[in-house]
């Protein structure tokens, strides 16, 4: 059960029955993951959280691809086959 929250425009809402508005900001997400009794709700929140940077304005796929290319280039310059070999040497 979630603690009491302010339900603006939903005076008949309850912590048990909602309606709820959950953001993917860390405090809201963490709270839902720790306290929500509904497994489907936790799964939906988790999937939304881990995929939020794959679409729209938050899509960071081009940045990740660029970083991967730079890591491979660095590894090749240092005479390694891939970044993992170079990284392992640093550990």
C-alpha cells in the first residue's frame, strides 16, 4: 500500500485504488518499485524506466553508437582487438 498522497482533481481517489500519476524521475520510480503491491505495475514502470532513452527527445542511441566507435578506434590504436581487451588491461 502506498502512503497518502495529494490527489488533485480526484478527491475520491485512494492510495489503494488510484488513479495515480507516476513519473520516471528517480524518487517516483524508486518509490513505486519499493512499495507497489501490483507486480504488473512494477513491471510496467521498470520497462518504461529502462527504455526511456530509446525514443523521442531523450533518444541517446546516436551518442552510444558514437562512443562505441570511439572505444573501438582507441583499442585499435593501442593494438587491441576491442575495447574489452584494453579495458581489462586497465583493471
